[in-house]
C-alpha cells in the first residue's frame, strides 16, 4: 500500500512541466540584453535637436547633456546648473574613464551656452565632446 | 526494496532549479529595464577661443572663417550667404586652401539649430577639421 502511494508520487512527477527549454530561452534572452546594454547616462528630457546629414552614430558616447531653448541644462536625469557640470563630469570620468560626452542642444538654444557647457565638460577632463544632432527624416 | 532505492536516489540527486530561475528572471528584468535602444547621433567638433580646448587646426596654416550671427545670418569668409549655400562656399575655399580647417564662430545668442546646420554643411563639404567657438558680445 505504501509503495503504491509512492508510485502515485511518481505520476505526480509526470504532471510537472519540463523547465529546461524555458530556462534555455530565458538565459538566451538574458545574454542578449547583457550584450546590448550600454549604460547610457541619459539627460532625462527630450530635446528637439537640429537635423544633420553627416551625424555619426557608430561610436558610443555614454554621457548625454541636454541644453534646452529656455537655458536649462539637464544631465543624468536631473536639471543642473552650469557650474555643476564640471564636477559631475569629473566624477563620471573617474568612474569610467573611457566615456565620451555628447552635448545635445535644442534648435532654439543659445550657442553661447552650448559653448560654455562644452568648455565645462573639457575642464572636467573629457576631451571627446560631440555636438548632438538628429538624423534627417526624424530617425 | 528495489523500488525504494530507486526512488530515494532520484530525489536526492535532482537539483532544485526554482531559485536559480528566480534569480535569472530578476537579472533579465533588470537588463530589459536598463536597455537603451535609441542612439544619439552627433558630430565631433573641436573648440577654439575661450579658456579650454586648443584650436582645431594648425594656427599658422590659418582657417576658413564662418560666422553665425544671432539674427540667423551666416557669413562665409565675410560674405553673407544662405545656410544651404555654406557647403558650396566652403568647398570652393577648401579647394583653394586644402590645408586650412574651418572655424565656425557663433554669436552668443545665435540659435544652436542654425549652428548645427552650418557645421553639418561644412562637414558635407569634406572638411573634417571643424572647430566651433563663440564671439564675445
């Protein structure tokens, strides 16, 4: 009788779902996302940048700084003062020295402010600064 | 007896996959959330003037001057041109002085949109050595 109950347990084993294929699939997904993740520091705000045909997208830049038409500067998902840009860039540069910066300026932003932000970034230790642009056709 | 041995054996050797699966799923969710698929396009430009950043080109070699005014007017080599004509003008000047770079100087209040268009036009004119600065008020 007891053995029989054990056998009942065996039939319970048959009812269980085979997790192996699902586990394979989930691991593949995981590997895909690990590989494609680039950890970009987004400004946290949408900027309507001007279009440019010669804009490059093949090099990775990890720190984005947005300059809005009303003079606000956004980086790392918060609004910052112009004087805060340099220490922030210095800290990020220490954390990951290979990072580069793109300054994304709104169409209506003042060029003087864009230049000042770029200067602060360079004083913060990152020499590779790009001027952000949208692709032609809104891509 | 035989049945019992078989049963015990299979139960002790099987690894419980559930905690590992939980962990892997958590990792997966983390990477899905942090994944960024949009890529910011940009143009590499040098800086001239001001405290930081040296001149983009060889200073002795000189450079082609492009000025963007606050009113949106664009001057190439001190001649007023349309934004779309910057490329042709720069190409012509670049053909005369191939070793010269281009200095784009914007007034403080010039719109960045015009500036990006002008730098794009210069880059379309096959000039790689573009630097950007601002004039004092």
